[in-house]
């Protein structure tokens, strides 16, 4: 019975992965490495620590290269300073986190990891790790295709991106610091249904309530609340 | 006659390039862009500035990705901190400059550029630009092959590289600063034959002559003189 349970879990990982990737993974061990959190203290057969961190290192560099290629071709008249600025926006931790969250990448983690052990950049880390795994499993072209679908296709307009706020939370906190205001984010968690949580974030400006929003993750509720605060500020400034 | 001269020059560029690359370039315009210096103030047919700088931006990111791939596969038991440190050594400006100088990349510049307009990192810049051009012209695999032949194949031993001094000049200047010594490099230039110069560098430690060397470039003569100084110091320390 135990064997059947594990096989089912394994098959489940493989089929979930296939529908995420849009192709069948060949070397499944690479993806298992990608979805292993360092806090699990796993090791490979030679006793080396096993987690997504090395794949993330590789994926991070690959993503930079693919985004550079994209920008080079699409921004003919722009110099390398512009290309560099735009790349930083596209590969920003906030942007990658949003994409990784949309893809539900933490759902693929092989073992459940306590929330307090997941860093705020876990989604971006897993996204980069996954890109590294795809590259090693199926080569540069397949990895590029994955980046095109999940990262580059989401860039609607480069001119718009140039002035776009990637994270309202970052914008709000930076604005507050620059203008000597105090901004507080108060996020609470409600267990709505079994295994489903709802997060509510309230924003206080200099101690006064300003906006609030709910969402299915802490991050999403904070972003939405900060966006609302931004819109309010935009009317006042 | 003028047309014949230019055609010959063009063919010469193409054939020199082919023997450098080991394959026939398809889109020669990319390589012309790579070997155009910003000081020429060239523009493309749409009026956009044309030089190696945008290709260098692309090649820089590609090189990082290729070196990351190399390190990931060859350093199984090492964490991402080690990978990151080793990558920095391999893609260091000093290392890339040495490789670009060995390949005589400034010889490919389409117009002669006054020496004082060539930055000290010109060889590394051209190496990265060339990698960007190969990638756009012939794809990732060909670009990877170029990096394997010209950058990765030169890494004899990673453990050795970990402790290796990439630049004796940097080492010497850092050592002097750390140990409160004064090191001076005095480089002079001699016109030996027509269009051929020889550079001599003398190293002074706290005002006393220590070593000297000659070379066909300022950089090479400095490196060699610093290496000799390093060997002398190594016996004394």
C-alpha cells in the first residue's frame, strides 16, 4: 500500500510538471532537485547537499541572457544603458515572484515546508531553478521557449514597462522613506476553508488607515492594498 | 581601383573572421557592428548609433550563462557561493582581456582607432561583443562552442583556479595597499619598427627598482613585470 501511495505521488508530480512545462520532462531528477527546499537538508547519492539553490544560480544567468536577447532585438535604437535598465525591471525579484506565484510553483515542492522557512523570494527562486532544470534536461531552445511563454510574453509594451511600477509595495515604501512618512502594512491570516487561507492587509499612513485588500496569499493582498494606497496618493499628490 | 581595394579589404575581413571563428559567418553585418568602435560615431541605416556596445551587453550575459553551465556540471559538490566566486574569476575583466588580446581582436576593428581612445578593457569588450554576434548569427550552440574553445578550454583545473592569480598587477597593487607599501609601474613605449611598438615596464617597490619586462602591449609588459615582482616577493615573504 505504501508503495502504491508513493508511486501515485510520483506520477502526480510528473503529470503536474508536464502540464506546467507543456512537454514531457526527461530527467525527472533535475526537477526533483529544483523542488527541494534547502531546509529539508536533502543529499544526493554522493552526499552532496541537494536543493534548488544551484539550479537557481544557473537559471538566473540564463534568464539574464534570454532577456538580453529579447531586448537587443526589440529595442534597435536604444543604447546598452537602456537595455540594462529594462533587463533589471524584467528580472526584478518582484516581477519574478509574481510570475512564480501565478504558476503556483510552491505547490510543486516535494515536501511541505513551514511558511516561516519560505523566504519572500521563494517564487522567483523556484522560477529560476526551473529554468535551469529545463535547460539541463532539454537544452537552450526549450528553456528559451519557457521564458518566452512565461516571462517575455507578459511584457505588453516596453515603453510602458519603462515607467511601470513593478511592485506597488516597493514603490510605496520607497516613496514614504523619501518623503519622511511612515507606512505600515498590517497583514492578518484567516483560515477560510480547510487548507485555504485568506489574507487581509491594511495600510496605515502615519498611523491612519488608508486602504485594505484581501487575497489568497500574503503577497497578493499586500500588493493589492499598496496599489489602492498608490491610487489614493496619486489623486492627492 | 578604389572599388577593388575595398572589396579586397572586405574579403580580408571575412576570411580573417572565418579563421578566427572556425566557421563561415552568415550575417556579416553583425560582425561589422562588433568591430566598430563607438568613437567612430557610425550609424545604421535608420540613424541609430552603431558600435560593439549593444552586442557586448548581450555577449556579457551569454558568457555568464555559459560559464554557469560549465561550473554547474563540473562542481557537483559545491554550493552556489562557490559557483558564483569561480564565475567571477573566469569572467573577470583581466581574464577576458587576456583572452581577447591573445585572439588579437583589436586587429579586426574596421577603422583604426587612436590608442588613447581604446579603453583598457577593449579586448574583453570585443570578446563579449563577438560572442553576442555569433549567437545572433548562428545560435546558442555555435556561441557555446566558441566559449568552450576560447574561454572554458583554458581553465586547466578549477581547484587551481580557485587560488589562481588572474592578474599579477591587481595582486601586486592589492598586496601593496594591504601591507602599506608603495608600488609604482613605469611604462615606456618604443617605436621599434614601422607600426610596431614595444613597451617596457619597470616596477618600483617603495621607490626601489624591483623588476622589469618588455611586451608588445602596455598590458602585457605590465603583467609580465608584475609577475616577476610577484615571484621575487614570493621568495622573500
